[in-house]
């Protein structure tokens, strides 16, 4: 058998299979027409036979690994079902998302610092002068909105009325926070500048509001409101911001790769980090809608909820996860 000639004739089929799998990764099996589905099955079977031949001939190990990966990917698509997809989603939230956070924790810490430094600075300024809250960083938009400012002056919490419409409020809050996280993540494409802007502005807003509330003796009430949901909500925003900074770093420091290739390498882990945040924000929104604004629930209970969510979140995100198993050398059984 002429191995070189065999390789030349088979590489085109392998490339076709890889192209089909990329299309499925982007749009699912529904993105393939009948001919594409038939071709996927045919190429999968043919490549499985090629892998067996490559092993029998003891060809280059890199080639065997490439074919093994290709066949396993194709097998997962050809024989996937509803249960396996649900299992993949569960595995992602149990292992994949926390593992990405652990792996890219420096970006998350950077997002936290970008948020907390202006937050503390504005809190300090507002303590010295409550009128700092009327500063317009963006024309026509003060750090403390006019309506909120009047309520603080009258020592009324703007959140008290939310308890009467908890389901609607929960939905609105979750949607708004997801928008902030989307912007923090997506604006990483602006070389990270947009992500930094979102983090800085949100930090300035929260710090200023707390400072003004402290001036009017309302900081304790605001802290009690934020306590229940704040740990999960802010952590999700920091993770989304970290994902945006990953994209920015990939564009600013491409290293040996072209800038576009460096960005492509960073997109998938960044997307996984952001995707995990969506579920966190839904949980935070539920707490913020049903627990945080309740005036019939004592502050001590809300702080207990805060402590519990912090402990659970730290265990969830940072308990060591086993490394992803290497692909087995033997092919899974076909059906």
C-alpha cells in the first residue's frame, strides 16, 4: 500500500467532515439539509475506517489523534439525542463553567479591581459632599438620578414598592442585569475599552449611591436590600467583565498569532464564562424580586441569605474540578 498516496486521497474527505462539523457547531444539526446529513453520516463511517487503518499501519501519532478527535466529534453529532444534550448542559454548569472561571481567575480579579476602585473613590467623595451625587459623568445623566435623589432626601427607599410586584420586578431586574453583563462581555471587542467603561461606570454609580445614602442615614437600609442578591449579581458581572477583558487582551496582545486568530482562540472560553453568568443572574434576579425588597423580612435574615449565597457560590466556583478526561484511544460503539 502506498501510504503517501492514500493520505493525499483521504485528506479531502477529512476536511469535508471537519467543515460539516464546524457548521453543526455554529448552527446545530438543523443547519444541514438532507444531503448534508447524509454526507455527515457517510464521512463519519469512512473516517472511522480510516482511523482503524491508520492504527493498523501505526502511522504518525499526530495523525491518529487528529482522526480520533474527528471521529469522536462526528459520533457525538450523529448519535446525539435530547438526553445527551441535556447531559452536556448539566455537565457544563457543574464542571465546565467553574473550570473556566478558575482557569481565567486573573481576568475576573482585574474586572473586580476596575469596578471596586472607582466605587470606593466615589463613596468617599459622596461622604464628604452629598452633592457629588449630582455630578454628570455623561451629559444629562447624574450619578444619582433625580427621582432617586428626591427619595433619598425624603429618606424613602425606592425599593419598598417593589415587593408588591415581585414576579414582574424579578423578571425586569434579571433582564437589566443580563444586559449589563452582555455589554461588559461584548464590548471586550473594543480592545477591552468598552468593558472597562461599563465596569467603571457601574462602580461609580453604586459607590456614589451608597455614599449619599450614608449622608442621609440610609446606608444600613440600602445594604440590607443589596445583601441578599448582591453577592451573586456582582460576581456574575465581574465574571462577564473578565470574559470581556479576555477578548480585549487577545486583541491587544496576539503574540505569535494574527490578531483575528488570537481573538478566535479567546472567544470560546470567554463565551462559556458569559453563558454561566446568565443562570447566576436569573437566580440573583429572583432573590432581588422576592426577598431583597421585602420590608417584612428582617435585615438579619437578608444578611444570612447573603452569607449563605456567598458560601455556596465560593464552593461552586472554586472547589477543585477534575481535569477533562483525555479522549479514549478506542472508538465508542456505533449504533
